[in-house]
C-alpha cells in the first residue's frame, strides 16, 4: 500500500511554469517503483499531468502552469487498485 511521497523541488520558469520532482515511498520509507503519479488542479480536480516513478521512487511531472495542485500516487498491486 502506498502512502506518501516527498516533493523535492518546484522550479519556476519565466513563463510561469513549474516542474514537480519528488520521491514516492511507502510507510517504511522504502522507495516505490512504477507508482502512477497524478497531478490534479486543486480546485477543479482536473488532471493536469501524470508520471511514473523510477526504480528509486523518483518522478518528474511538468512543465505545469503555475498554480495549486493535488498529487496522488498509486503503486502497482496496492489495495486501492
């Protein structure tokens, strides 16, 4: 079961765009590979971008328009699938 990931950077560009970088981990702190990350617009819940975590749990999503987002992650074989 997947719980949380840490966002490590939000890099703004002159055009008011950003890239989200993070690491997906489970409750033990172990990296989760092949997790599906979804970036949703915070107020409308519209899907803006998606990514898949690498072997070490890292992911990159973007470029994104500047704004507020909700991120979700689902690991292969997790109970929520």
